[in-house]
C-alpha cells in the first residue's frame, strides 16, 4: 500500500497537551482516528510523531492528503 486510505472527508478536532507526544495515523486504517492504533503494520506506511508547544484544540487531517500533515489544510474539500 503506497497511498493512504481516506479515513474521513473532514478534519478531527482534538484537544492536545503541550509537551506530550502524539502519533498521528498516516495510513487511514486506524480505528482510533486520527491517532495510530498499529493498524499500519504491513502497509508500508508509518505514523507521524507530533507534539505541540501550546495546549489547546487542533484540527488534525483525517483524509490523509494534507500538505501540512498532521494538520488539516482543507485538502479533503478537493477529494472526489
């Protein structure tokens, strides 16, 4: 698998804590979207480590096509 699965055509709003590591699902197979649950194993794709400097709400990409991964850039609006 070289292309990720579109998990959703809208971003996921999540509250993140500063200084904490998060693993964003890049394959789209995780049942714990937008975070990794290990479902990528054998897919050829790997999760992306992400942390924030400021605690708060963030919009994480669920379509897996953002150019600003793991943050949403609106790419889901262009998907068929």
